[in-house]
C-alpha cells in the first residue's frame, strides 16, 4: 500500500535495516515491555516486535492502519493504539517501560518531558534532531548549554548512541539526526521535598541567558539583589556569575543551601 508522507505529523520514515537493527540492539529491549511513539509504516516496529516481550505503539495517523494491521497480524505481541501519544495515559501500565522511537520532531520537547516524568519509564532511545541532541548533552560554558540539559541530567544519564544523516530518511528532512540514549536514575539527586524548587531554580536561572544569575533569580523569585549577592558569595560564587557557568552539581549545592521560602 502506498502512503503519502504527511509533513504535519512529522513523517520522515526509515528503511535502512542495519540502522534499525543497530538501534534495537543498543536499546537492550530483549524480552522487555516496549512503547514506540509513531510506528509510521512499521519499519522500526518490526524489529522491536521481534525482540521485545510486548510492544505498544501509539500512532496519531489512522490512515496508516491498513499497513499496521498487517504487522499486528504477524506479531501477536504488538498492539497499535491510534491516539496522540501526548494524551496517552501511561499509568495503566504496571511494568517497567522502555521507549524506542523515531520521534516526530515537532513534539520532541513535550515527548521528552512526558518520558522523564513517567516514573515507570526506565530507558528511552530517541531519534531526534542532531542539533537538539547536542543541546541536550551540552556541558557548562558551551553555547548550547541550557536549562533542559540540566533537567535531563537530573532525571537520567544520557549519551549519544549515534549520528544519523538526513538521507537515511524519506522524504529527506532539512536536518541531520541523532539517537539519544536515556537511562533514568533510580535515586533522585535532590531530596524529593526540594525537587520542584530545584527545577524552578534551574529554569529561572536561564530565562535570560546573557543576564547574571542574580538578575534572573531576582526577577523570577522576587528576592532582593543584595540578598542574592551575599547568598552567592557565602557559597563560593562571584556576584556576576551566569547560569551557563554552573554545573548540575552547583545547582544541587545551591538548592541545598537555599534560604528563601
Ligand atoms: N517509526 C517510523 C519510522 O521510523 O519510519 C515513523 C517515524 S516518523 C518520524 C514519526 C511518526 O510519528 C509518524 O508515523 C507520525 O504519524 C507519528 N506521530 C506524529 N505525531 C504523533 C503523536 N502526537 N502521537 C503519536 N504518533 C505521532
């Protein structure tokens, strides 16, 4: 059956078997419970279903049903659900979940947050834009470093599995891609009563990247600048430090010392 790729659903399909097998192999999903976001024409799904115990695939585009029906017939352990993944209730699954997906790029960030915030999702291998992958894995003092790099590190250990050139997809997109491998942490880096504050401190710190930490926190938390100045100096930082110079360890230290309620 011929399917016309739909741009509005971020449809860029894969077909290279070696690439697909490599993603599945390095995702360590043998006999595991897997969720795929956007099976499309089933290129990745086939390899997932051959390896995993169970695969639940969420697809928004119902016109792909005839193609995916055939796969469901072939693989008893595959179930396709025609629904927007962002609205899917994942709390119905009681087992540990591993996500593997060639992500529709227009919703990369909300998908990432959903995965990070769903407790029983343990790992994820996600094909995303290379530029987004580099931003997520950026380190302090680099141009790409941002709040999301730190929030991702807070929830997980992340690394690049591989780069993937644009011509591996059809239709060929305007950007290169990469697969990011995310392994969630078993133990939180910050005590749970301080988690919300930690996330807020990180987000506020980066609201205007060129401004100092004092400026951003002053506006975000409504704390007098003089007070923030002594807070930073007491903890070994200069008053003109910017968020981009701080590692996750620095933010963890500062949330531990935070004296404002
Ligand atoms: N997995 C296939 C592959 O690798 O060839 C297709 C990947 S394509 C980049 C993204 C897929 O996600 C498309 O099939 C698209 O229809 C689907 N999709 C887009 N938005 C979605 C959403 N909100 N929920 C579930 N699937 C979605």
